[in-house]
C-alpha cells in the first residue's frame, strides 16, 4: 500500500499535463475540437468498406496505395490519401480505435493543422525510407529486399505512431513516448517487415522534428535574454503577450 502514493505521483507527473490539456481543450471547444479526428475515422472506415468491394478495390489502389516501385511523383500524389487506407489483412477496428485515440489527443493538444502536418511527415518518412532501403539492398545497413518494392506502405499506422511520439514529447510524457518507441523496435525484432521498418522511420523523422523544436525554443529564450527583441538597450525586454500565454496558446507552428 505504501507504494500507491509514489505510483500516483509518478502517474501525475507523466500524464498530468496531457490529461489537463485534453480536458481543457474539450471543455473549451467541445466536439469541434475533434473535427479532424471524426473526419479521419469516417474516411478510413469508408475507404475500408470501398476497397473490400469488387468495384472499389482498384480505385482505392489507384488513389491511395503507395508502393516503392511506383514513380516518386505518383507516390507523392497518393501519400495524402494513403494515411487513411488501412491494411487489408488486419482488422479495421484496430486502426479506427488507434486513429480515434491518437488523432483525437493530438488534435486537442496540437491543433488541427499541426496534427495533420505531423501525421503527413511521419507517413512521408516511411514512404521515402522504403525507396532508400530497397536501393541499399538486403545486405546494406537498413536495407530492404527488392520484393518489398511491391508491398503497399503502412497506411495510417505510421501517422499514428509518429503523432503519439510527438505528443508525448511535447507534453513531457517521456516514459510513455519511450514505451511507444520500444514497442516499435520489438515489433521489428519479432517480425521484421516493411511496415515495422516504416514505423521506425516515422519515429526517427518525428524525433528530428522534436529536436528542431527544442533548438528553436532555446534560441528564442537566448535571444530574449540577450535583448534580441529588437531593442538596442541592455535592459530586459518588455513583457508582451508572449509572456502571458493561456493554456491553449501555442508558441510556434511546431
């Protein structure tokens, strides 16, 4: 029983900022805070229903299925829709639940457009990695077999993984973020396939983005501390709206 207070404090430190941000976002905007998430879930379900029809499989493949053997320009055109094309060989309910949870939390914490941008970056990183890995060949470091060129990219799961890592980093849920990364590493060790490798590529791209965000934040603090607010005097910069942030106000696009 003596461990319960310590575990509770650890849970509050880990998830407190995240839970607070979600609660405030939903209280302030209601269901409007989940407009992107609702649309993503509906679109993924519609795509799944369509591609399981005899008449719908080919159109979905032509519009949203990305393979490394495709010309790069065609893959880039298909990548936005590929975020919402679930794998045919996996239960769609799992993908819908992941999108609902992760996209929902991300949309409330990050905002609609930043959520979409991070999701697209993660998906694009996996798509580009597949081409690089196949070019390196199975003998090369991080290489892939040539047969993977015909495998459809991972779909929404790379976006889900990337968003989860980004939100955990932003809200300082470091242990949870580390668990997500560890789970993806274990996935590759247990079943080394293209999807698992693309998940790791998505995580790598998002971690780079997080480091850039931290670097920009440190530079901004250093500039303000050195009088880099545009004033010529050595006096501290005037307080402005930047220092009166509300809970929902962001400091930058990222």
